[in-house]
């Protein structure tokens, strides 16, 4: 008859102990709960451990058999061995689950401290945005064209970067065609000094240009998104996996926010 334990380890009758050990290492690594996140990974891991321990205790006897084993794994006399093997496999799976939970708890502990920094930064961003802007007459240091890469792989002239004495702005193209006066009235946020808009003179005509790309424009929705994620993380979601996912998302948004903040 076929041997269900050999089949679980993807081996043929007559397999040697070294082959069984090699198959066990390969499959236990493949289905280990720390690595494999599929719904049936833990059951597969338990079954592999059960098969390995049963074969180590009861068989194989490769020098006596070449086609099939001389025991039926469903016979009553093997029930205790099967129970011990399954208990051992369950224990290993529980240990793996516990280690994974401990790792997640440790990571969340670090994130909890970092979350205060993220929230404080976003509170300041919010206050900075809604407080009255400050205005300063500033010299224009440089105006540089910015190309944007398209999906086709071709780059296209898309923005102008204006560098003032104290701040900088990225505006849409087509607004600074002609002679640009060397100074401008720049309106920026009062806390971080982020440029919001500027009164400039082009071809002796006054125009107003607005920041078109940055932490407040285009990516301004990151601020309410972070507050919403923090609410879900702190008060609504309870499972470690869900909280860990939110922690990763919130950290990713924050890192991108910092990039946009320092760039613009």
C-alpha cells in the first residue's frame, strides 16, 4: 500500500533517512508560518512535522523494503505515535506563531514611540497651513525647468522651479515667459516657511504664481490620511497583523512626506 507520510514529504517508497531529512528541511522551510502567509501554511507545516517524526520513529527500513512499507499508519497500534508526532508539530507551530507575535509586538512598540513624532509633525503641518501666511520681498536666485518622465519613457518639460533667497517653489510651465523681474513678494507659511504663492513681475506685468507640487499641494491629502490611520490603529483595529499593516502604511506616508517637505 502507499505510505501517506512519504507522500506528504513528496518521497517514494524506500526513501532513505537522509532523503527524508532533506525533504523535511525543504518543505518545513517552505511552509513555515514565519515565511509562508497562505491560509493553509500552518496545517501543512503540522502535517510535514507529523510525517517526519513518525517516519523517524517507526521507519523507514530501506534495506528490507524496496516497494512498500510493512505497516499501515491507520492501524490502532500506531495511534499513540501519531498523536505524539502531531502534538510535537502543533507545539512547533505554536512556538513559531509566538515568535512571530513577539516580533510584531516589538516592532509595534518602536512604532508607538515614532507615531507621536509623526502625529506631532502633521499637527504642525496643519497649523502651518491654516495660520496666516507671512510675506517677504526676496531676490530670485534661479529659475530652472523641470522635466517629468512619462510612462512611455519620454521626458516632458512640465514645471519651473523658482529658488528665492529663503524658500523655493515649483510652478506649472508657461507663466514665466519673457523678462522676469529680479525680485518678488513671496508668501510662505509662518512655521516652516514653505512657499505658498508669490507676486512676480513678468514683461512688466504683475502676476501671481502658486506652488503646484509639494507637501500641501497634490500630496496634501497625506495629512488627513495619517490622522485617520492613527485613529484606526489606536482605537478600532485590535489584531496584531492589522495594526502592523497600518504601521507600515503610516510610516511609508511619513517618509514620503519628509521627502516632499525637504524637497519643496
